[in-house]
C-alpha cells in the first residue's frame, strides 16, 4: 500500500511554480544589487535590499517578501479553487434554478453537454482537461492546471496584477546587480546566475503584462477569452453583430470586480434583445 498519493500534473506544476518563485527570490537576496558599496545606500532604495538587510533596516526587504508571498498565495488560491463547475445538485425551493430557468428566450435554448450530460447555463463550456462544465468559462490555464471561470476569474486578474509588480521589482533588482565591465570568466562566476535570473524575469514579466492587458480589455467588454476567439462557433454570438452582455466599460468592470449581475446571463441577453427591438421600432 502506497504511503503517498500518486503525483498528478497539478501537483507537479504548483510545486514547480513554488520552487521557482522562492529560488529566484533567494538569488536576488544573495547577490549584491544596486549601486556599488561606495555609493550611499539610499540612492536607489528599491535595488538595495541586501544592503538594507545587513544594516538592519528591514522595511523594503520585508515588503518585497510579503509581495512574493501574497502572489504565491493568490496563485495557489486560483489554481485550487472551484472555478464555477456546473452541478446537478438540487437547489432549495424558492430559488430559481439557473440551469432550468423558464426565463430563457426561445432563440437561445439551453443545451445538454454531450460529455458530462449536464444542462449548460449560458456562457458555460465543457473543459476537456477538467472534464467538467464551467460557468462563464474563460480558458484552461496550463500554468494553473485549473480552469479560469466565473468564481476565480477576478482573483486570476488580481494575481496577474500583483505578479507583474513583483516581476518588475525583481527585474530592477537583477539588472542593478549586473556588472558588465569584467573579464568573461570572472563575470560568469560572479553574475552568471543573476543574469539567468534576469532573463527569466524578463520573459515572465512580458508574458504576464500581455495577459493582464488582454484580460482587462476583455473584462471591460464583458466577454471571455473563449467567446472572443470562438464567437463564430457560439450559438448565442454568431447571429449577433454586438456582444449581448456588454453594458459599458464602467458597469462591466464594476460587475466583474465587485459582484456578478443579479440575474442570470439569459436575462441580460433577453434584455439586450428587447432594447434592440425597441430601438428598431
């Protein structure tokens, strides 16, 4: 009988992310960064973490460590939480059943998933990796080994924003510690690991910045990655010239970060149809 549960891809990815995060942090703290030792330590405070630590002034080093820890906890929260799986559990009487609501317009009938056989609400999609249907499905993130959906999408955007701050700060630290005017052999021994860290941080910062910008753009339009890419294949979008869920950037962002709309997506879509028909009349 095995003492440990079998490793899966999710555990490996999350462990790799954790090890890489703390490994890069350790490299930044062990190497001399910022101005040379002859310069005053307050000249470039955000790149003087090791000097501040040695002098006993721990505000900035602890702030950096707190940001790293917070980004790691957000990553684990997003990757481990339920993204909004569609369930078939009965709801208490008196509450509307979103999966079987009678308010759905006939032009947008709900369909049953051919994989897990649940009745899909509007904007839900079956994820082949998770083998579940997810409400307001955005995408399956391989770095999270989890779907990004209705429940964890706001946390995912918050994680990207915090992670970008950490990466840019780490990038400044790594760059400030690189000394290029040295013999090749000495430079490779003294700053080779720091230069590798700088390249990794540059790549990750670019990816995270692009992801954050794209998700903020999609959120401001109240659409998802899946809807944006595959609108021509989605029944409730391919016959429309505009997004039926778009209520303007301000309301979209407020709904996304402060709370979901009070009614189901079917109701918002029906309201959009009524507004469009009244304008035509």
